[in-house]
């Protein structure tokens, strides 16, 4: 009896769970986080939050950005192209004026040079912010506005703008390009929509 009882306590942690499927932020949640960071003058975090949303980059790519990747001279560019670590495919994204302003303020405050990592680590033996550190920062944002950290994560940052664009345009191909996905099925999973509906919409869009 005891043995069977022990077995029942050793089920996989991800049984019956959608692993990695984190909710995107809604507009009101974006503003709740952004306003808090602005009011509290958390310059580094505001730059990280705004750029994370605009770029739609995976955590592993966001933390490795260098100043020169998003700047032309001493100005933050309106557009950037980054080679993705996971897929080795380039992805292009717009950097909105508010994000340009937030990132510029951070670069100035941190006195960063062109060759520096945009988000240096505060841990001595790491040159840039780690993905776990970034995940903890995102969790903190989520908690501060009263959301459940279990439902959100760094993938929420990547999915947010894609979800907003999809809801507004219903253009799957555009979102696929923005996310740098090789297959549209990956985009469908990210958006959490039904595969058949999504593929039908994509065909309608192409027509």
C-alpha cells in the first residue's frame, strides 16, 4: 500500500499542463506595469519591458543584445534585425518612439558603449543578464500588478504584441514573420488558436 502511495506522488510535474504556453499581457496590464516602472524611475526595467514587447525576441536573444544591435551611432534605431539563436534565422522588428526613449535613457544612465551588452549582469562572473534573472524580473512585474506568476513568464513578453497584432489584423503570415517562425504551425501554437481555423485564415489571406 505504501509503495503504491509513493508512486502516486511521483507523477510528472507537467502532467495535464500546457507547458510553456504563457498568457500574453492585455493592454491594461501593459500600462499597469509601464506606469509603475515610470513612476518608480526603474529606468533599466522600463527599457527591458518596452524593448521586450517591441522586439518579440526570445529571452535568450533579448539578454544578449548589444548596444550596437539597436543603435545607429548614438541614437536608438527605429528598426533592427537580429539573428535568432534558436533558429539561426534573422528577424526584424520596429522600435517604437516610447521604447527608443526608454532605451536611450537607460544607455545614458548606465554609460553604455556601442560594444557593451545592453543589459549587463549585476553578477560579477556573467557579462550580460541571464535568462533566469530576466525571468525573475518578469515574475516580479506580474506579481506587482496582482497577476498569477504561474500564468505568465518571459514568453508572455514575446507573445503580447503578436497577439495584439493578430487580434487587430487576423493576418497570420504577418505575425509569423514578426516572430521569426519557420513554420506557421509554430505561430498558431503561440497564438493559441485552432489549427484548422488558422490555416483556413492563412489561405484566405493569401487569396
